[in-house]
């Protein structure tokens, strides 16, 4: 959920600043792009070099770096971020934020930020319990900022009580949960197949097709962006899946069928975008076939129809989407497949359409629903095509 999110982390002067290193590691591991603003007091507890090394970005400490002549544009930083986190947020910085003071880079960036702002207080028990601190916190909440509540435990003063900064994993979990509230498929399971299958002839050769898996991978990534728990079953491909997607690699149609049967019962939405072989050799030779005879024939048998099998297994409430790649009588064949395989809608590709087909970054699709209503889309990037397909699925899920 944090993949490619731009996160601006503000670190204030507190002994809890040492936890910022772990927090940055967790955010980076989750796929976020992290930039850090360190106050002058925070630099007494943790060095800019440590955080720059972990974040792989320069650490900002002041408006103007005299040695380098670099000016840190507070407005630009505020507009860059998707989310801003202050952790630890000291009593001093919380007071400045609540009252609009901006005598350092961090508070100036806060006033310029247009994104959601989270703050994780860290201070001693008496400071946290003080009425002025509570008023400042309430003021920040009234501005729409999000509080990550401090924990209870042993404090730097030796006292025991409330005021400890939330642990880094708790901060990441709170951020993720907050983001997830607005995602339409949070808690839903999605199964996507992608890529070709390779049907072995002998240890060296196979029957395959030109599918790269680009379309199926784009669909899986878009469903993940919408909050779904995504399982991707992929044939041989060079495509990379996003972290957070459960990926199952297979080679043959039989292996893909086995994986689909196992994963399908738990799926709310299934999209079969793989280009599965229709035929497979009846006998797989144990040794490489030598080139000797002038002619050579293969005895082929039909592969089991994965989409049709899933159509018979489909339970009420499950959404099953198929693909049809055609070269002639395209709409007729697509509608026949839609009816025969118990699909909720089918995505038609025609190799006669410019910009559609294998090995391209673009695609052109037509969707037919169960009522045989037709929706035509123009040539788009496969990423945008994936958004269109997911949007059509969402319409049905929300009914």
C-alpha cells in the first residue's frame, strides 16, 4: 500500500529520534520514497548521514546550506509529499505547528504541505499531561492532522507513564490502515493469471506463444493499488511483480490449472489474462529429439480449459473475467466464450487492431458484459487499460 508513495518525515529533538532510523528502513522496505527534514536539536540525537544513507535521499536541515549554496524550497517539499509524518514530534514543535510559527525549515514545510499530516508525539509524562500540550494537540486535530498516540512505558527521565513515541512498526501500520480506509477493494481477494504457458516437447523444446504477461501484470498491480489482496499466477515472463503481490510461477497449462484450482475458491474477483496453450504434446520425450528425419510430426492433445473449469466452480458472488484474443469473427467468438464459460464479462483483443496484441506497451479492448452489452475503448497504455478493466469490475462488485 505504501509502494511508490512519497513520504516526508520530520524528525524533532527527542531521544526517540534514534527510532527514526528504523522507521525509515520500514518505509523504504514497503516501497515508499522517503525524504527527511531534521531539526537542529534532532541532529544532536541522530546524524543526517545515517538518515541519508537509509533513505537514499539528501537530508534537509535548514533553509540554506552555506557550504554548498543550496536553498531548500519549503513550498516545493510540502507539495512533493503524498504524506507527511512527524516522528518524533516534540512538545516544542507541536506548539509551533498549532500556533502557526515557522522559525525552522520543518515548521515552514508543515505550513506549506497539502497532504495528510501525521504526528507521533514523544515527550516526558508531565509534558504530555500538561494542559497546554493537550490544547495544542486538539488544535492540530481540528486542522485535520492525524495523531499517532504515544505509548506507555519507561521514559528517558526515569518516570513510567504515557509519552513514549509509538514504535516504528506501529507508525507504519497506522499509516497503512489510514490509507486503506479509502480503498474500494480493501479486504477483497483477487486472482489474476498472466503470461504464456510452455508445453514441453523434450528437455530443450516447447510449444509456446508470444505473450509477455504485461497486460496481466498491469491488472494485478492496479487491483493491488485499489487495496485488494492479490495473487498472481504467471507463466514464464521477464515481467516483475510489485512487492505485496503473492506471485506463483508456473510453466505449463497443467501447472496453471493446479494453481488456479487451489487459489480460486478464496478469490472474490478472478481475471484470467494468461495466454494458455490450447494443445500440449501427448508424449514428452525424455531426451532431446535429434534432427534426422525430413519430416517430423507431433501428437497433440487438448489442454484442460482452465477458464471453463473455473466457470463451473464459480460460487454466488464470485466475479469471473475472461480474455479473448481473436484474429477473425472477433465479437462472435468472444460472445460465445462469454456464454459458454459462465463469465461476468469478457475482454476482447483483436490482432487486427493497431496497437493491440503481444509485445506492445499499448492495447485496445472491447468489453462485453453478461447482457452482451458492448463497450469499446480506444488504444491506451496497458496500465490505463488495466484501470479500465478494474473499473468495470468495481461496478459489478459494488452492485
